[in-house]
C-alpha cells in the first residue's frame, strides 16, 4: 500500500481511540497522496488559521502513523 498524508485533529482522534478502543478512521480528514502537496496545504491553512492548533499532518503507511508536521514546525518568512 502506498503511504498517505493526512491532516487530522490529534486530540479528537486520540480521545476517540481511548474511549472506544478502536481505530479513529479518517473519513472527515483531508487526505493526500503527495507529501509535498500535503505539507504546502498544511502550512498555508495553519497560517490562515483555517486549522486549529490541534491539527497535525501525519504519514500513514501500512497501519503505522508518524507525525511529520505540527504547528510548532512551521516557520514563516
């Protein structure tokens, strides 16, 4: 399976998984095939405050989730 890049509200996902003891799923999330486009979208929308501070960009590959970008990682020039 090809990796996907997903913008997700981390607290919402974590709370769901703790409460229900099952995977959150990504139905309402923005999903990308391309990492560069995902990072650009994330940075652009965090800067415009279209995403809350709790949103992160993560890489999902064969059931493994890794955060690749969060608000603190964004620098503006």
